[in-house]
C-alpha cells in the first residue's frame, strides 16, 4: 500500500512564544527533521506540506534537498482541523499519514508499525501509556481520580485509509478536534492503537526544546606505536616513522569517535560491531567503519550535533593536521567542520613515546 503524508506546519506557535518549527536541532531546522523520515521510504508517495504563508519559502528550501517533485505545498487553515482538510484535498494514495511538524524524531520502526496497522486494521494511532498519576481538577480541587492503566498519550503520525479519514473530516461540520484519531472515532469507528515511541516528543514549550532529546557519548582508544608502520589519525595520513599496531589501520581518533557515537545511542562498542577476529576487517580503512556507524544513525533517525576529540602523544606534532582531520570527519559525519573540535596534548614526558591515545565525546540528537 502506498501512503501520502500530510505534514502540518501551519500553526502560529503561540504556546512557544516563537516559531518552534524554525528552531534548530543540531544543524537542521526542527521542521526539516520532522520531514526527513518520510522522504526515502518506498511506501510514501507525495509529501504534502501544510504551511503558513510566511514560511512557504522555508518549506520549499527544505524540499529542494530531496527533489521538489515529491512535494506539494498547501496553505494552512485557521485551525488544525482546517489545515488537515486542506492537506487531505491533495491526497491521492490509498493510505495517508498525518503528522505534526513539531515532532522531529520519528523513527523508521515507528512508521513501519503504523503502516502495518493501517494495512491490517484500517488505522494506526501511536500512543504511549501514561506513567504519572492523573487527577481531574475543578476550582483548584481534585474532583475525580482517573484510572491510569487506561490512559495513553497520543502521538503522530497517525495513519488511515484515505477515503475513511476524508469522510470523517467532511462530517465534522466545522467542529474542531484535537487530533485526527478524535475525528475518526467520532464519525467512523474506534481507531486502532499501537505502541508509540517515547523519543517521538512534540515540541510545544521552551522546556521541551532545551536539551531536546540530546544524548552524550564518550569514547576512548589507545594503540601502541611501532616503526615502519603507517600512522593514520582522523582519516589523515601523518608523516612519521612509526604507526599504530592494530588489526585495522589503527586510527585511534576514529575508533574513539565510533565508540562515542555507539555509546550515545546505547549500542555495543566498536570491538563488538567490528571484531578484530574477523578477517574482513584486517587493515581496513577506519573511515569505512565510521561510515557504517553513520548509516546506522540514519536508520535510527539520529544525527550528530557536535564532536570533541583529544589526541594524547608526545610525538609527532599534530598542529598542521588538525584542520584536515576536522574537514575529513565533518564530511563523514555530514556536519560542518566548525562543529568538530580536535586538540592535541603531550604527556609532558611523563612516559615514553610508545602509544597514541584518543578521547572523544559526541552530542547526538
């Protein structure tokens, strides 16, 4: 089944006090991160951006990254329900996903579950159980105690058979609804709920924006030096008469960075992912390993916000190589070199010149 996607970006941001869709998450706009998970899926047809008139140019600039032919641009309405109706008018696929542009962390796995639910049950609504106790309050007093086990917070994207959700919106007769599942439940049938994703938050306040799903990873690596081996650090060949002893090319900088990236998202370390007992990794270029980790990030909809690396060695001197390392790593991570900090420190001759160490930290969103 093919799905068109309606992404709602027509709100005024009154609760936030600013245009949240134009805030940055790493190097990307929040709206761009919300759009990206839908772009390269084979089961997604058109992406219909429902925008305020004043940010049409922003939406078009984001769409140009992926090819304008996949996108349609629609003016938003005065309410969410009106904006959804405007977007649904352009839907031609059998199924439709309706998504809030203020949710930037949708994963491919969540989309898979929603799509499967629509195929099996005609609708798919991601929701997560409420963990806090809930009370109904009137005039500052608790008037009722809700049964928490039956309460869920609802997320987007929400998936439907196109004709059914269109029918529901035609029947709403001007009434406004908080979300699409409410319209569907009112006029069609109880929609089918699937387990949502705790990472799939909606940015509504400054509190929900600051520290936005940021994760930190720390990595470390050390390699013994030996004469007549090539020395490669940060993907750059270093002119020196010693190199790192390792199963791979011994790039301690990239190895520490890989561990930092893996730990930030709860994955096992480099030795587990690329074991030194496997012959295919013998003398392998570590930039290839880093590219595989970047592909894993793309699959899970994570991006690197910034990186800091320290190299520790008495010899050689690295000052002339550090800018080249930053450019190389920036290209591999798909971020600006200005977001990568690399420094080199000596041991102040507290030990013999026998190894190179590297420490890395990464902030990930």
